[in-house]
C-alpha cells in the first residue's frame, strides 16, 4: 500500500468518524428538545395560575382614549 493511499484512507476515516460523532450529538440534542417541549406542555397544562379566559383582562380594562389622527 502506498503512502498516498494510506493517507487518503486515514483522512477519509477521520472525516467519517467526525460526521458520525456529530450526527450522534445532533440526535441527542433533538431528543432533549422533544423532552423539554413535552415537559413544558405538561407544565402549562397543570399550571394552577394559568388564565382561564385569555381575553378577560382586555374586556375588563377601562376604555382607551381615541387614537390621534395622523
């Protein structure tokens, strides 16, 4: 085996190894994002201080003055 061929194979193997590790980190990160999103959704569902009617505060507030023209 020539030195050039050995260098090319070693470089190719190194690039493949880096890509495999990067892909593994990517997959782990995506799984953590899904877990965080599910936990946040569950936390929002069980929040006792969650507003029951989102438009209620705006309906109860005092009337706003008319907007200025222009």
